[in-house]
């Protein structure tokens, strides 16, 4: 049985990312009909702008969660199939730390650790 992750463009200009283990066409009809009072209920009509099939629902759910965490720029690039923009919009350590992807390893400092601030000298009295 196939599973899908999909992106809908809503009437208010927002995007909705979802997944389903059933037929994609059936799930889209449920969004259009307002069968469930979820995110898209008050944002109809919706249009399918992107989808991908998976063998297992767990893989589709994993992809859904990953895409939901992306910026609007990356989601729009996904719809266009613009992988260069998706890679460029990534907020990985290479962007935060300023290291080149050509290096063999990232910096040893944890990118989530707060930056060290130099102590200020106390004014003499």
C-alpha cells in the first residue's frame, strides 16, 4: 500500500503539508469537502501543488515532519523542484559557523552552544 506526503496551497496563501496512507485523491477530496474541521477547513479551496509517494506511512510521516520545519523559501523551492535553492536555504552548520563544505569535518564546537563573549575590563575607580 502506498503512502503520500503532500502540500496544498490554500485560498489564504498559506501552505498545508500532510500525509496519508490511503489514496491521495480521496484525501484531497476530503480537504475540498471540509470533511474534517482542521487547518484547511476555513482556507478552502485548496490546490495540490506537490506530492511524493512512499512505500511506508512511517517514511511519509517522517518526510512530512521534516518539510513542516522548513522555511517558506524552501517549501516554495520544493514545489518548483529547485534543489539548488533548497540546499542554499539550509541552515546547517556551514551557514552558521562559516566553514566550507569542502572541509573534511565541521568545527568541533557544538553549533548549538552559545557563543563565548569576551569579558569586559572593569573601569578603574
